[in-house]
C-alpha cells in the first residue's frame, strides 16, 4: 500500500476527526479512500451517461433544426434536470 501525505486546512481536519469520533470511519486514511472511491463512481456514472447521450444522438438521425434550436433545447433540458450551470 502506498503512503500519501496530504495537507488540509484545520477545518477539514476537524471535519474528518469528527467522522472518526462518531465511528463513521476508523482512520483518516479510510475517509480519503472512501472519498476517492465515491469520486471514481461519479466519474464512471458521468461517462456512462455521456455514452448514452451519444448513442441517443446517433440513433436520432439527422435533424432539420438549426444549431440555435438545438442549443436552446439543450439548455431547457439541463434546466429541467437541474444541471444548468451559469
């Protein structure tokens, strides 16, 4: 197993220490491993969603809509999903 030294602000250390005190994690290493595993899972989910979007786009064929129409629809779709970023 590799060793990694990480510097964090005091508030982060206090947060992790509280997680250990309450028994949610045994060590700070366990906390960081869990954090990385969750991040990886999110990245995998994002890649799968992107793949589904690409496949859906390919299956939909050609469109007579303009780029502006398509972009507006994409903005509305993101807004409806709550994923629109300003």
